[in-house]
C-alpha cells in the first residue's frame, strides 16, 4: 500500500519521477511548437493558453471555493485596458504593466467579493453579472479608454526584446501561462487552498475549524480576478486591439462553460475545457463561413424555423455539444482523463 508518511509527500509538486519526466517532455514539446507549425496554429494556441489562464482563475473561485461569478468578462476588460493604458499613458514597460494590470483587476475582485459575504447562489450571480455589465458600459462611454472604438495595443517589449512575430508572442504568452498554472497547483496545496476547499464543502464546518470565512471568500475573488486580468492583458496584445463590445455577457458564460465542461475543482480540467471550447468555437466559425456548408445550414434553419433563418446557428451547435458533454460526463473532460489514467494503471488486470 502506498501510504504517505510525511506532510511534504502530500504537498510536493510531482508525486512520482514519471510525472516529473512527463512534465519536462510536455514543456519541451511546447518549446518546440513554434518551429513546427505556422502562424495561424500559433494564434490558436495563444488563444487556448489565454483562455486556460482565465479558466484556472475562475475554477479557483467556482470549483474550489464554491462561489459563482458571471462577471469575469469585466475583470478581463479591466486587465486588458489597464495594461495598455499603463504602457501608453504612464510609460511602464510590459514586464511591470502586466502584473500591475492583474493587481488592479484583483483589487476590483476583492471589492466584488464583499457582497459574497451576504449573498450566495443566484443572488451572487446577479451581483457579479451587474458588475460585468457596468464595467463594459463605463469603458465604452469613456474617452480616456477610446470609447466604443476601442484602443490599440502596443507591442510587448522588454529590454530591447519586442514580441512582434507569432513565435515571440507565443513564447511570452506560454511562459506566463505555465508560471500561473504551476502557481495555481501549488496554491491548492497550501493552507489557503485547503481553506478554499473547506469553505466550498461546508462554511459552518470551516468556520468551526477557525477559518476566517470573510477573508478567504474575498481573497478567492481577488486571486480569480488577478488571473483573469493577466489573461485580459495578454489577449489585448494577441489581438493588438480591444473594444468594450468584446467583453459581453456571452464571454462570461463561455468562461463558466469552460470550467464546467473541463471539470470543476481541477486545474487540469480548466486547461482541457479551455482547449476544447476554444478549438470548437474557431472550427464552428470556419464551418459556418464556408462557401458551401454555411449557406446550407442557413437554408436548413430557414425551412424549419423562420424565413430569416438562424444566423447564429454556430451558437446552437456549440450549446448542443456542451449539453451533451455535461449530460454524458458530469465530471467533464477531466473525468474522461481520470478514467483513462486509471485504466492505464490497472492494465492488463
């Protein structure tokens, strides 16, 4: 029997040498990708990495702490605009503007976490939804942020290094994603992460054990907002332009769908869910805009629905896929991964 005899065996990052070797091979594969694929593939991988950062942060709040949020598009916007304005207006270098944008988003996340002390369930969801909508409206009507026309992002640069090509952007985004992923894994092994899980399981029991419910709830919002703010800043540089209309309710729902499809309470599930839904979104958009398939789908929708058809049939297909995953695999994609892992360990018995 594999028994743990020391506390550090429970908090160590790599349980076995096999896990360490696989991690090193995976990081080596990530480093070699720019030499093997084109710019579009790198663009897709950048989007997946950015969405994975958001999903990890949101999973810390929803999956590990048991809170709900429909306003993470607001934190995404705060991070994107804060980083650009700090570089353009204040003249900060990218290496300082990026964490500063995350800290600004974390500050607003801490403030938004205060209502969670009295609200829960659908009431908290409505409060966070109102925050996200308010942030979008304020940014869209401010001349300082460029109004509805948005604002252009400068190139990511530091000490003469300018990320002006696809491989360079990929390198910066992937390094940040790997660092934040390792930080999240370690956070869940610390006293703070255990407090988050205890609050999720039972607030009464957690408070009886001496956990400060108020502090850890607001801290969970702040940490989640920090991750989302950093991801928003990276998205601004990946797209080179941001506008308030991009940070809508659908974006917040998509972020929430990523962690549900991937698997709640799992860093691996966050990454898998972000990768799956990001890839599906891009592929369905390409299929809908195809010269043969797109008009065919519109014609089918006209026959069975209205004369105008369903121009957003991509969203319908996307939603049906998500429903199927949730119904047939409640643990998400991470549940499939766990079953495959268990089967591999027990094979051939």
